[in-house]
C-alpha cells in the first residue's frame, strides 16, 4: 500500500506559500514553514522530473500558447493621453466574449438557478470512510462509520468556466489568485518559457507558481478558456467558491454530504461506480495514466481538465466526482499527521487529472486531501450544495 511512496501529496497540489512566489509580496507575508510541505522520499521524483523531461514528454502540444501581455500589462501600455477613456473589458465579459456567449438576463438567471438543477439526496445513513488496505494512512479515511445525513441537494457537475464568467461579469468579483497575482499550474501544461521561468515549490517540481495564472487564463498569460466553456473553473480558493455559492443561494457541501453523494448509493464500493477502475476496459474518470509525473499516455482522453460531463455519472447522477478536479468541502481538516499545512485548512475531495495509482491513489471515493483556504491551482474547483 503506497509503501514506496508514503509521502502525503505527491500529485495532489502544493500550498500557496510553498514556492518562492513570482509576486513575492503575499508569499513573503506568510508565516508557514515551507520546508516541511514535501516528504523526504520525494527526492527521487525530483530527479525524475526535470523541466527538460517534461518538455520532451509533451512534444509540440502547446504551440498555440502565444506569450502575450497580461490584461494589466495591456491597460498600462494603453496609458498616456487616453488613460481615462480606455476601460479594458472586465475579465468576466472578456471571457464570455471569448467563449462566443452572450451575457443576457436569461443566461444570468439560468446560471443563478443552479439549485433547481441540483440532485436531491434523500435523508438517511451511509457508511463513510474505508478500511481499504490501499488507503492513505495519513489521510483519516478510516475507520468506517455510519453517518446519518439530512436531505440536501448537490450539483451534478462542478461549476464551469462559462458559469463562473457569468458570475464575474455580473459582480466584478476578483478571485484570490488575481489578488495574489499568481497560482499553481502543472508544468507540462505550460509553454516552455513559463515552465522554465516560473518557480517550483520544493518537493513537487511538477508544479509552477505562475504569475498571472487565474481562472480565465489557467496556464498564465497567453492562455485562455476559449475551448473550455464546459470545463470546471479552476484557480479558485475557498473564498472564491463561497462567493459564487452566495451569489446563487447555495453553499459548499459538507464532507459527509459530498461522500454520500459521490458513492451514488453503493455501499463501500472502491470507486464512485463500483470496485473496478476500468470496467470492461473503459475509463470512468480523468486521472493520470503512464508514469507520474513525466509521461502521461492520456488513455482517458485528457491531459488537463475535461468537460464536466465527460464520463458516465454515478448512481445519483453526479459527474466527475472522481478525478478531473479536486472539490472544496467546508469541513476543517482535522487529521494531525499530514500534509503539514497550517492555518485554516479544509477538506478537498475526489482527486484530479494528476492523480495516479502508483502515488496518491486519491480518486478512490473514500480518499480525501487537505487544502489551505487561500490555495488555488489548476486542478481544484468546486461543486455546490443546498439545503432542501
Ligand atoms: Ca487524464
Ligand atoms: Ca472531481
Ligand atoms: Cu493525487
């Protein structure tokens, strides 16, 4: 059981201040002990995953990423005598335009009415947690306990970039990643320039702290969400997710709600759909195939995020509870051992496109992980819940 790789979070995502941040200010203000974030066993991964290896592994996928000035850079460049007349379109409106969509009152109403489309989960007990020998011993997955959960509603999918764009356009909300000025991106998704030029957090060298990475440019300056209207929004902190939730009269799920819903009515199955990872050879979630973190064979069809309805739903009609992106829950992370995060640390569930069975194995339905509330990355999003 993960004996070779007992480290808590090799592929799941680093803490915001684990890197020498590109925009020093916020990272420097943190009091966290960065050195303890990675396990000592990770040295071998460091060796195996130089930027050059990643660059070789990816080939020419990323030629479409053209380095362009950031929106802020454009605003500055347009200064001079037109300063007070030039108003750059807001990120929300710009994203909506890029997606070829329109910000109509009808569209806004539909996005805000997502509680009506949420799945009703009846009140009742379920068996939470697992004694699976493959569980992560530091993660607090065991023991199995019966939890009685009042009825609630939960999103069938994560909130998408298109929906988040509508929210931002309506509210001018500014995400925490925008305030910090950077967020974490998986190295293989970046242009060679950004991959080489962006700091790596210690212990997890497949991440980069990318200046300008945010929900509407998920791989930093030059990237956009054009082909990703129906992908989960990423680079969102807990506060960002809660702001969206408040706007549409919903809330984030509690962990027990998330797990009950994710199990889809199955009792103690290993995955959200049963006990086999690929029943009849079919992929049921977007995770990592190949050798993490240097070679992803992409047998499931996706290197980064996938559309929120890419694989069949579970027994309750929920999509992508396993893999694709981690999903925020409200519960505080109480497990003492690892990861060594401090401050306000919450539970995230489900795993992401980076999860691989030889490492974290966290796409099992009982798996759990932690994230400090201000952390954001390209593999974390959210789905919402509501009272009935
Ligand atoms: Ca994948
Ligand atoms: Ca997920
Ligand atoms: Cu993982």
